[in-house]
């Protein structure tokens, strides 16, 4: 099958060029290179994308598709369709599943489901410890088919376990992707220890519970020389520690999420008060309630948010990851008493484009860098070139304004902190390995 995409601005060699694009299986050709598609592809299916943008298919190195074990929250089919609807062609799934992929036998359950149901490339993490319980190491040598190792959802507290895992990961040329959290230092629950906690009337979660483990892991990464990646950083101290480690030559990268870059606990505090009073937004749109503001780590202070922006601008923060973590409706309806986790694959690009690019804080090229170039390079996903390639691309209309309505999501999850927001940037099409997997 051949597909011809006409008239778009296409991401080529790190810049945007006006060109027609011919997709033939996994091969991509550009008219700007002198190709004449009228004769070479007479039977192609044609789409007019004048004034639209074509990006490489995005890569998210931190998602939860809940299969096997928790299919009522999400499954490989709905998760991968959600990713495709957001412009993603590669995602890396976290191992807090049942069974946990801590051996080849357990991993195979997930690999079989991916082969049967996924519409995009789904690349699973293996766990660092058995059952993610932190009591003994997983069978890391059996997990060669994993993209890397993580105990996401819990921090690996035992220093010796993390050191040994790092050494094994280095020998296997794999990345350790660390959820950094000392539960003993959390102090409180549910929200950041700041304005949000004050509004909720209890002690919140400390910043130290995150950055203290990053500090420990940096020392171990320096000692072992492994490829070390920090999940969902949220504090100013985390940014500074990683900035310093990079300057010292440590092989370290990190990610943060849209909600940490665009929101602060001022927003969360306001939403807590609104939720308590039953107040709706000014235009009458009714959100799904305060459960959409509960995730781990929590949304931090405005000072932390600004530090994350600075880290993004100076390259300390390498990539954007949604931490897409759907839960069942009954669970999230419990509000701050419900589970931590929000969805984000279908709104990550538009909220970032609206909140940072249109406001002149970062360039569109920078956004593609953190949503595609850096993640595929770090995790050796695809070719990693700064060009649409391998039949993986997504098409966006950057001029279309619309409201984020979770009921329209492909995901089973409905709880996002951006519920009801007006945004620009509509995904029109996603192609994976040369096939159309999503079309608006």
C-alpha cells in the first residue's frame, strides 16, 4: 500500500520543510528531494494536509497499559489506540503488572498480548526486583527482550540490590529507569507538602522523598557506569542534582511530565477548594473531580515548576513522558482517597504546544526533541534520526482549537488534570510501520 501526504510542513533533519511525503511500506520519500510522485505512485491513497504538520511518531518511555492483571483499568488494545490517537508510535510499558515481568515466563504473557493486540510498537520494561517487592533481584539475565529495567511505582531502597542491578544492566547494555521515592521520607500523603496539603487539611508528600533517592542513585551510577534514567522528576532539588551529575560526566538522563511543567500546587489547592464547595468552572464545564489531580509524585510548588522549565531549557531534562496511568472509574471517584495516577497520552502534545510553544517558552523543534529525538536516542528505539522515517509519523493541525473531553478518549482512563482545557493541536493521523493506525 502507498500513501501520499500532500502539502504539509515536515520534520526533516531537525527542521520543518514544506514537502509532499510518499509512504511505501516502511519507506518514506520526500518531494523536496526531487521525487515525482505523479508517475511513481499512481495508485497511492492521497491525503491533502496543506497547512498541517507532519512529525515523527512520538515516543513515550513511561506508560502503564495494565495488561496482564488489571484489564478493567486498561489493556494493550485500548492503551496502544490511546497512544496512536496522541501521535505516538513507540511506548515503553512499566512492570507493575500481574504477573510482574520479573522472569521470561512472566514477561512472555505480556509479549504475547502485545503481539496480538498492539497497534503501535509497545516495548516492555522488566522489573528490578522480584514482584517489585524489593526483597530479591529479578531474573535480569532472562529479560533480554525488555527495553530496560524499572520497579516503577516503588523505589528500590536496598543499596546493594540497586548496585547489582546497575552492574547487570551495564553488562546487558540496558537502561535502569528509576522511580525515586523513599517512603520513609514521604511525611504525608496524596498531594505535595505545600499549598495543596494546606487546602486538604493534612500533611502532604515531601520533596525530600524524591530527591534523596536520586542523590543515592547518582552515586551508584557514577560507581558502576551504567545507563541511568530518572522517572518523572518533580522537584527543584532533583533538577539541580541531575544538572550537576551531567556536568560531572555521569551517564544520566531524566524525564518529566506535562502536569509538572504546566501546573503547580496552587492549581491543585484551588481545585481542592472548588471540589469541596461544588463550584464549577466559569464556562460551566464540569470536570471529573479532584481525583484527576492525584498522581505520584504529586504536582509540586510554583518554584519547583519554574525550576523544571529551566531544566528543560538548558537540557538537564531530556524528555517528556506522560506516566499514563489509568484506573477504574469507581477507584478515581474516591478523589484524594483513590489511587494515584492520571492519563495523558491523548493530550500531551496539545497541552505542551498550547502551554509552552504558543507562549514562546520553547520552540516547536524543542518539543519534538523531547517527545521523539531524545527518547529514541536514549532507549535505542528505531533509527533515532532527526527525520520522519521508518513509516512512523503523525499529522497535526496546529490551528484547530478544541476542548479536552476525556469521554472522547480511546483509553479506558478518564482522569486527567487537563480535563476541560481549551488547547490547540489536533492529531489527524498516525502511521506506524507504514500503516494508518489512527485517523480522526
